[in-house]
C-alpha cells in the first residue's frame, strides 16, 4: 500500500484500517486484528433536526451526526443504539445499491461516524483499505479515492476485491469464492491472487430473499409478527396459545420505512433461529425425522417448526439461481487447466453461508 508521498505502508505497526461495506452492514477495524471493531447496519436514519447548530459547530457527542448548516436541518442516526429508537419523521435510507455505494452523502456520514466513534482517531493517521465487489464501476472507485484523499487526508488508500480477500483469509491464492450476501449471491474465480471479472456470476437470490420467504411463511400460518419495540409487556402462555401482551404507547409520526426496517430485523432473527438447509433436495419425510426448532415471537406466542423450516431455505438452491448453479457456471467460464484447482478450493463467505446446513448442501 503506497501513499501520495511515495512512502510504503504495511505491517502491524502502521495501524491500517479495513472497511468492508455490504448491503446488510459495514465492518470496520484494524488490519492486524482478527475481528472488526464494529459491525454497523448499512442504513442510516434521517430525520429533522431538533436543534440547528451554527456553521462553526462540530459533530455533537453520541451516535448522532447533525448537519452544520441551517439550510439542511437534518439529523443522522447511525448504529443500532440510535437507529432502533422510535423517532417521529425519521426515514431509514441505505447508501448501497447493486453491491456498491450509491448515495455518497450518506456514506460520508457513515465514514464520519466510523472515524469519530469507532476508531476514535484522526483519519490522517491511518492508511485505509476498502473492499469492493468485482462489478464495481470505475466512477465509484474514483469517487471513493477522492473522498479518502481530499476530505479524510488518508496517508494511503487501497482497493481490493472482496473475493480475493476471502481466498487469502482461507490461505488460498487460487479459489472459487461463493459469497452469499444479503442482496445477492455471487461466485468469483480467483487465480493466483487475481479475481477473474469476466468469469464472475451472480444471482439476485440472497439473504433478503430468504427473509421475504420467511415473512410469507409466517403470514400464511396466521402468526402475528409484531416488532419488539411495540411490546410493553407479555404473559407466559402455553405453546400455540393465543398471545397476551400489552402494547407500548409510541410517538406519533413514525415513518413506514423505519417500521418496515424494524419488522425486517425481527424476521431476520426468525430466520437465524429457525431456518435450516437440508442435505439434499427437500423431502418432507426426511425433514420430519429431524428435531424441530422452537421459536418465541415478540408477542409471546411460541411453537415448534419442523419440516417447514427446511422448505423455507429451498429458494437458495433453485435450479437456475441457486449457489450450486453459480459455482458450476463460474468454473465453466474459466480455462480447463484451472478448473481442477478451483474445484479443490471452493471458499464460502457472507452471512447467508452461516445458515445451518448451507455449506453441507453446497458440497
């Protein structure tokens, strides 16, 4: 990694930062550490400012960023401690689209928060490494470089394909990387440390699609899914009994985008606790022999989920859009001489790959 002054940056003593933006969350931390310092939702709450600061005022304390001009009159709420609080007229917006940054104003607010509240160190002291998808456009790269050098005065900046980093993290310079993300699933061949962009394939079926299927399943079962912020108290009931709960008195003016975001988070929790991938194509008799998973909804209603939790995940392995088809298509697009090495080093990453049984089904 090199900076504009020609100096080389590398090693543990430099304090380089790694930013890994995704559709579900942004991970940020120090390069020499094993885990990120923060995993921040990739959405930002935007609401009217309760106080309009003067032009010379800086970012206030807390996880809140406020515009410094009277013209905007906006306040930005970042991370779960601020984003999950019911606030009137607060819209929830994302800065990601199609695997890359689309709203640069919001992304800049996110970087402000990362430097001031997560790293807690001036940006000019830390070289920055950003991950990117293989289909990231050149204008997006140039915009990010401009932002890091001109606003944040980064001493060095480097962009790297996320598939390459996934391969290196598993000790492979040649691998077929399957990334099961929130908005899509992709398969990218990496040969000798280089991602083959021409052979990369992707599908719109990802974690968000699985959450949508879970919502459909719960609705068809006539189970009421209430967001946890709306429950003041609930009673202990027997399994499958009608829920008995008391609702909170919420402030007026809660936006639809915020309510839908919070409801989606609840369905994500349901998927994490219940969803399971079968070892082969779904068979109800085989699925019924596996112990059921118990889940309690925010309102207090609870029940066991058996074969339906295996049927839920079949959408991830559809014939033309599923991960196995992507792997085969990506390998077929490479030279025949490289296929043996790729088939011997299939690397899975992304939140979708953490679904129980997903890796076993892919193999």
